[in-house]
C-alpha cells in the first residue's frame, strides 16, 4: 500500500496554535488546536503537528510538507522592539529619517497635537558615505571606500550589530550598496546587514530606507525562530519541506525567508484572508469582508472573487513598509482584550490583551483583569469550557472579576458585560469601515466571513451596526487561517523603478527590464523546487500623470508590450479611483514609474468536502438549553452541536451553535442555515 502523503498548515496566534492537515491520498482533512506557548512558540508548533498526525493515524514518515503562519515579526514591530539599529546612507542625507514625510494622521487639523513617533534609528546611530548615482543609475561621484571603512569600524566599536544600508538611487544600480556590504563583511563580520537594493528596488528613499531598516530589525529574531523550527522538524521528520506564509499571499521556504524576513510581517492575517476568500468563493459569495477574531486582535480585509486586495502602502505599527502585502486592518479587539476604566471613569476595552498566558480570568490560572471572553462567559454566550472540554472555564471567576469592574462603574453585572461586548463590536465595526467606507466601498454590498476563535461571537451585532446582508461562518472557523496555508501558491514579487514618459517610451528597454525581472522571479521559484514548465508570471506597472506624487497599478499582458493598452488601463483605473482622467487631453502626459513581475508556483488545493443533506430540521443536533443574554435579558436558548447539523438545516434565534474551536450566538430575529459545504449562513428573519 502506498504511504499517505500529508500536508499540514500551522498558524501560531497569540492565544492558540491552529492546525489543519490534509491526507492527499484519501482527501481526509482534520483540524485541531493547542494553546500557544509564548515563551517558546516552537513548542506549541510541534505539539499541534503531532496532534494532527495522530488524528489522521499517521506519523512523521507520512509528512509531505509543512506550511506555517507566524506572528514573530509582526509582534516585534507592534511592540516597538527594534533593538539598537544602525543606518548607513548617502553623504548629505543623514536627516532622511528625521524629515520623513509631511503627512499627519487624521489630517492637518491634528498637526498641533500630533507628536512624531521616535525614529526607528536615532540620529546618533546614522553614518554617511560619499558617492552618488543619478536616478537612472549613472555614477556622478565614486563610492568613498575610506568613509565606508570608517563607518563600519564605528559600528563595530559601538557594538551595533544590525545595520541597514540605503543609498540614494540604489534601486537603479546596487553597486555602491554591494560595495558597502563588502566593507562591512571585512571590517564588521558579525553584523547583520540589509541592503535596500535587496529589499526594495523602488524609488522614494524614505519608505525604502524604513522598509530596509525594518527588515534588518526583524532579521535576527526571525532567523533564530525559523532555525529553531527547522531543527525540530529535521529531528522529527528529516527532509520534510517547510515553508512560511508571506504578507503578499504566497509562501516561501524557510531557507529563503530568513533572507527576506520583512515579507512575513502579516503572515497570519494573509493566510486567513486567503482561506476565507476561497471558502466564500466556493459557497457562491464573490464580494466578501473577512473578519479574523483571535485572542489578541481582530484582522479585517476585503476579498473580491477569492483574491484579497494587495497594497504596497501598508504599515506595521508606525513603520511604513512598501513590500506587497494583503491589505489588512488590525485592531486590538480579541477575546483576550482587557476591559478597564479610564482616568475619566469611562469603560474601555483593549488594546491590551491577557493573551494565552495568563489568559482571561475564567481560564485555569487566569489573569487578574476581566476580558471580552469573561463577558461572554457571564452572559452564557460561550460554554463553560473551550476546545471540547480541554480547557475548563470558571464562570464564578469571570463573575467576580466583572463584578469589581461593574461596581466601579455603578452598573449591574449583566449591563457591564454587555457594555464590554458593545465596545468590542464597535471597535471591530470601525475597522471594517476603514477597509470599505473610507475606500469608497458600500459595506452593505458584502457578505462578511467570520473566523478565528472569537470571530463569530459578535456576528449578529455587527450585522445590525453595519447593515450587512449576511454573515458566513466556515466549518472549523478557528482553523481557517491554518486552512489558508494549504491553499496558497508560492509567490515571488520583484520590482524595478524605471521612469519614462509614455510619449516616446523606449519599449525595448521596458521589455528588457521585464525580462530581467521575470528571470529573477523564475530563479526564486527554481530554488523553491518548481520546474520552469510549472511557473506562472504576472506583469504589472505603476503609472501616473506627470507631476503626480502617487501611481496607479495596472496589469500588463504577456507577450509583446502594448504600451497604449497599458496607458488606456491606467486612464480607466485613475477614473475609477478618483472620478476623472485625462485620456483625451494630450497636454497631460502619462509617466511610467515602476515595473513589477510576480512569479507563481502553483500548489494543489484541498478539495471541498460536502455535508450529507438533511431535511431542514436541526432537532437532531440539539444538545440542550441554557440561559443566555442575547437581547439585554437572560432567556432560555437552544444549544446545538454543529458537528451534527446537516446541509439544509435551519434554526432561529435565540440559539447557540457550539463546536470544538468556536461558538456562534444566534440572536433573536436572526436565522442560521447550513449550506452544502457545512458553512453556517446568518441572515435576518423576515418581519
């Protein structure tokens, strides 16, 4: 008998590590969860891997591949722990990070009150080196090796071992930066170095510099984390391929990702958005909002036809990062978010979180501050246990903790608990508005997909706040991000700034750049083990009207370059974004700015599994009743075991649907119906 080949996706969150495994021989798919281990995330990773293999009745010899979503880089940046970084730049540009950009959050009306965040590298740790290129890469002044040696020795003597290098216009020619790396290797061999020409070959020196410095900052920690995982995997299953989710919606091998650690800063949220998008597309929903509710935070995004929106204008914490990433907004509104009283005496929720250790007050050995999870427990919306009984919850501890908070606020206990959940719901709703209303989209045109352990707990309330027509809750929603890891292709994004006016565009030069970018992407996919015949490529270009500050990205068809077709797509894209264009105005010239190629190594996605058809009656899944507060008062609510529901079953609120890793409260006035794939669709009942 041929040995089964098992692929496993493991997503490590702040509270739980989620695991999905698929047997590619039989098609069997299993899911499980295990508490995260913040002190040593690799411990939770390996525990989850073993649990998944045990559920399939397989062992390490059956492993075909492991894909991983990690928050190591994200958490480091959100916490601002960038360490003692050094920065080397072009002579005369030592104040680059201080000048930054003139944009002020919330508009210029806030400029009197806004204080610039600390620079990622203070001025005293910046050194400059002579030499200059123009914007096309021509050398205006030669690289000053003597100054480079002096800078390298200064960092060595100061004990600064993590250094970012960003020279002016190095996107056009990396020679000066590469010479600087050679000097650092000779004079300061222990230094971890990131070059902007390796990280981001794109113009705009401030964003390129910060992106490079962020890459340098996370490189030591990510490298150590990945190396530790690879060592444990080698001991457990020698030779098994190991890949890590990237922010752009693709995966990259562990060996390669340590050289580009910044590409993992939205690893987990990207996997969730892709997994939810695929599930929704299979269920017939083309326009969806995704809401990934975890223990620490909630991530939201827009997905159209199964593809999440991408951006190169993202930030992590307060650091701009121009790498391609899934367009995700994150808020500190998870199940572990702590409820507290402000100095003004008002109730606040988050962004601080109890996380996995110590966890909410209702956890065994839980923390000393009440959380969103404690509020759900007090109101009966979640059972007195998690993970099918593996983690018992103390209702009394939650009541005691919330009771102290309620007394301080002069409220009764249920009202305090409901207030906590209302604030959490509005925090999530405001994040959803950021990815829709602020970008010209009508939230009422979308179905929302909720997942993560806490994602569906506030689904009905969010439908009321936002006017959403429906909410889709996938099977095993707590493991959707891990499932997404099994659905993503290997992706490699390469970019080159090449500024030209459209009128008189040197087509041969542009095609030569595209050919070089394609070869660079192909070489990266070669290293990932994809044969050239399997590889796919997508071309895009960033164009703008001459004099504009920002660009519009448009697709570029394969084959001979049709520049006018690309320009027409730009006019149309500009009109869609801003409501006007200059397509018929010959005086307003179009300018080409950046050329991009994405290389794709396709993988086989797990097949969709359909549920057996039911007769519409959910009574066979009824497991009991308990008092639940869903409408400002406790009332008996039917409790259903989701694993026993069948396709076509329909139930009405008040009710609670429970499963291993998640719970769906169905409020009065709402209905839940199970589709053929086992998803639960929440809608409002007709009046």
